[in-house]
């Protein structure tokens, strides 16, 4: 199979996938190295395809939902409560951003849409012994969230506000 055919199949599979697909998975499927797949993804992005790298693999960015940015503050122990509050209201967490005094905006992709995603994220933080990005800013951070409707957004904001997680 040539590279163009492989890229076509990669894009089709990513567009149809409900979960991220890793470069390693594609590499095994096509009997090529992970690095070859990373190169294919880079070429697809260069031609304008909206492919996003997440901690669990690649996804095609889909924008059927409304996106909002919310300002939050909570302790590390309240992380799952914050994430559950968002996903339990049928919204998703796209990323986290902090404003660092030296580096400016620092962001990390999250793509958390279910409690399982939230649990996996928290588990990986523990396994890798990594601190949250918001530790750099005394727990203050922004999330880009996606919601199917404005009503869903209003419910999330109300629930997060009741828990004291929102900063206005």
C-alpha cells in the first residue's frame, strides 16, 4: 500500500471513530512504524485536515457542539468532582489553559467526555506522578468546554458555581 492510500484510510477511520486511535495502532494495522504514521498525520494536517493529538491518540475535530471558556479554581482533590460535574451534564472538556507569568498561555488537550475518560485522566496523573497544570497558577485555570445546547451550558455553569469551582 502506498502512502496516499494509507493516509486516505487513516483519515476515514479517524472520521468514523468514536474514540481516539493511536499511531501505534495504525502502525500495526499498516505494518509500518509509529513514526511513519506520525509523519502521515503531519502531512494530513498540512493539507488542512483537522486532526487533533490527544493523550490517548488522534481524533478528527468535530464541531457540532457549542464551545465556551470557563474560569475555574479548585484543589487537586476536587479534580474529579469538577470533571464529573461537566460530563454528567452532557458536556465535554476539550482542554485546560493557564496564564503563566513567564511563558504566557500554556494549554493541554484533555478531550474528556465521560466519567471513564475523567477516571483514566486522573489515573494517568497518579501513575505518571504528574502535577496538574493549574499548580503553576495556584489552582486557577480555564477550560474550553463543549455543550450540545445553551441550556446544557447554563446547567454546567450553575452546578460548578454551586460547588464553588467557578471564578467570575
